[in-house]
C-alpha cells in the first residue's frame, strides 16, 4: 500500500517535471526567436543608416563636383576679366567686353518681384486648404490643381505669357503712361509668380495641418475667433515652415530659364524700371551658349552660371539662418 502510494507520487512528480521542462523548452524557443528578431532589426537599421550616409556623401560630392567644374571652366574668363566682370555694365561679345551686372540685376529684380507677388496667394491657399477646408472634394480639386501648376513645363508658361499675358501687360502700360512694350521684367515676374506658388502653398498647407489641435482648441476655449486663432496660434507655430516654402520658391525663381527667356525681352542693358526689357543670367546662357565662338566668350557664359550658383547658395544660407532664428524664438 505504501509502495503503491509512493510509486504513484513518483509518477505524478515525474509527469509535472516533464510538463515544466516542456513548457520551459517552448519558452526558450520563443526567447531565441525574440532575440533573433532584434538582431535582424539592428542589422537592417545599420544597413539603412550606412545607405543614408553614403547617399548624403554622394550628394555633397556631386555639389562640389558641379562647383569645381564651373570654377575650372571659368578660369579663362576670370584671368582675362578679373573682378570687374561682376560690375561691368556692357555685354558686347563682338568687342570682347563682358559685364555681368545687367544680368545679375535682372535676375534679382525679377525673382524677388515674383516672390513678393506670389507670397499673398501662397499663404492664402495654404490657410484655405490647411485650416478652413482640409477635407472634401473641393479642397482636393484645388490641391490637385495647385500641384498641377508645378508640373506644367516652363515652355508652356512662356507660350501662354506671349499669347495672353503680354497683351494684357501692354494695355496696362498704355493706361499708366509707360512705353507699351509688353515684354519685360514685369511680365517675367508675373509668369514666375504663377510658377512658384505651388511650392510655398504645398509646404505651408502641410505645416498648417501639423499644428496640434490642442493649441487651437485651447484658443477657441478662451473665446478666440477663427481669425485670431490663425493669427495668434497657426501662423506663429508654422512661421519657420512657411518661410522655408518661400525660400524654396525663391530658389525656383532664380533658376528658371525658358519661360523668362520668352517674355523678358532679352536685352543686355540695365533695366530702368520694372516695365523695361531685361535679361537674366539663365536666359543669357540659354540664348548665347551655342553661339559662343571664342574661348573667353564661352568661359564668360560659364562664369555667369558660377555667379548664379553662388548667388543661390548665399540666399539659401541667409534663409537658413533666418529659419533657425525663427525656430529658436
């Protein structure tokens, strides 16, 4: 009796030990699988990180390569003309006189004028799509239309400017007593303003939609109106993003070529006012690059590209400083 009870106890204890050991083995397998998964994730993250680093280094090398190419190809012009190339007022390839000041001035005036024209429309579209009507068929239609503006080729804008915009500008110049040329810096600025609106508007809309709803709800709870919420909460919260979109638009305007070339007038003289014909650095390169039959002439055109590159870099650096200041305030 005692032996059977003892045997029975031993059998039950062995059974419980086997159950515990089998359960422990299952947990061990799961633990090993869990440890393998983090190792695999860590390996994937390391590969992804190295890929990003390599891509970043390649982009830096690409930009430095472009800069080095422009500098090397511009050396004949730099040696022959010197610093006076930048503030020279005459561009006459026949007599080997090259001055970039009219084109530098035309580029800056047309780009900044286009930026000032586009800013109210860009911010208005961003606020409308991001705050007033973020969802629905009408906002989606408007958003797709705005984004489609950026996808239209610039030569199409040039044709539209010659056929539609230039006659309107000519009639406007007639009414205000200006020589009715039609083509000029003002027409090119209007074309550029239309072309750069999607960049600032799209980024501004995304930034406005990222404003925490708790901030807006708190303002509404204090009795603020919609306009007060936009002015005191939304715009201060998104000012760095809005300025980044404006800076992106300016960079797009500085480098535009075909649309500006078709409506700016293409004259190598310093513009007297915003209605006068002019030229930009990009349009001069596009018009005269294939006609450059002298080494210094070709090098002077490439140096224009170098100046445009440096102007864009300087403006972006200044914009980054302003964005950092806005962010820290």
